[in-house]
C-alpha cells in the first residue's frame, strides 16, 4: 500500500517538509452509511421476510393457495379453492376456508380435505334452475370440484360436522 504525503513549506525558510496525509475514509465506512442506511435496509429485509413467511404459514395451516386464482369477465374469478383445514372435524370454531367464495357463471370451485377426518360438501339451498351437489365421503387429502352454471347463491354444509357451512355466490 502506498502512503500519501503532504508537502508543507516551512515559514520563510525555503525549506519544506513532508507530513503524512490524513487518510480518507472509504465510502463503505462512512458514518451516515453505517449508522443510517444499513439499519434501514436491515429492517426492510426482515419485514419482507416476515411478511412472506406469514403468507406461507397461512397457506400451510389453512391449505388455501393464496396465489392461485384465475379471473373471468368483469374481474370475477372463474375458479376458487376451498379448504377443510386441519382440525376442523373436532373444533367447532373452525370452518371451510374461506367460508364464502364468489365465482363467475360457469366457474369451478374445488374443495380439498386437509383434515384427518372425513367430510362432505353437500348443498342445502341452490338457485332456481340449478341442481344440487354432493361430494359424497371425502377422506383425507381428497378433492371435489363442482361447476356452477346458474347465477345465484348456493349454500352447503358438511353432513358429518353440522357447524361447517359455506356459501358460493355465482355472478354473470
């Protein structure tokens, strides 16, 4: 490493002397960078990580895929996913997740049993002109998909667990 020197003239003598120059602080060691910018960047990175981890945790617990939607006309989804979350068969505070979905006319809803107990998806009320639907017995990890071609509100429940109820709204 090469050292820097300053040449200073001695007062009225014509002589000069060399003095070591004060070293410059590299940009990455500057005070404002270390004390302000770095902590802000760390906080932003941690916040983003926690936010993304929270979404992933929600998906694991609920079984709902937050990033899987396709839209039909007027921005209404043409498909939706509903989960029977783990523990719902023994915990009356839990329900289908989400309990209410909206799809476009002709849209599909897929239910997934993420619980260890058996469940059903059984219609209780349907709009005039629409048929009823019933998944039958759904064991763990089973899926059931229904297509909705008539506008209106559909209500359904699990025949094994009376507290599990849901609503499908079809627009179009």
